């Protein structure tokens, strides 16, 4: 299983995920996003654009390593990995 950690901001849009042990079966980062979308419809659109590419204000890390493939999210994940999805906030 892959553990998933979200930026606190995402819980305001998907409150049913807060406090839940987010663990998914996945082989790639794209699989992680699809699994999250199945649990929380709409979260995939916060993470990726209409073409499935990682949005510019979102970063994903596998452990401490930033994903390399921002277009296809093909970076591999393995059992025991932790995927961190970080969404930057801006404004004033």
C-alpha cells in the first residue's frame, strides 16, 4: 500500500478525508491520483488539469523525491512509499 499525505488546504474541500488513513494500491503517481479520485470525486481536478498534467501550483513528492514526470505522472511508487501532495496557496 502507498500512504498518501495531503496539504491541509485540501481538507477544506474534502473534509471526509481528514483524519482518514489514506492508503491506496498504486504502481504510479497517476494511479495514486486515480485512487484518490475514486475516494473523493473532484480531488483529481485540484491536482491535475484537463489533460491530466500536474497543475503548476501543485507538487508531489514520493518520500523526499519530487516527481519528475509532471505531464503523465508516470513516476513509479512501491509498497511502503509515502506520497505527499502539496498545493501552494497564494493571494494577499
